[in-house]
């Protein structure tokens, strides 16, 4: 499989703890993706395309995903402006 924008996003901006009950919620995951796109100068794809791609890559249930890196900081600061 080719290394896609979505694969790069998951590698750069998430970490996975297999077996963990932690789940990165859909709104947060897409928000993290848009922050990652902003920082890496990628054009964000529509949410429908994002979720179609994610269904092939992650379990929508307990996916064990956590945020990491600069995109996580950007997403958190954008989501909670009172922190700035």
C-alpha cells in the first residue's frame, strides 16, 4: 500500500496503545488531522473522505489512539483559547 497523507498523519500525530480502552473521539481525531494539515501545509480532505480512509486504518471503537507532537499542541491550543 502506498504511503498516503492519512498514513503520514497517523504516524506523525498519533500514538497507539494496543489493548488500551482509550479512544480518541471522532471530533478530536478530525480536528487533530486539520491541525496536522495546517502545520504540514497539506490541504485537508473533506471529512467524508477522511472517515472513509480511517475506516480502513483504525478501529472506530476502542482504537487506543492518543495525540502527540506539534499537531496535538496546535489542536489543543486552538480548541481551548483560554489556555493561550
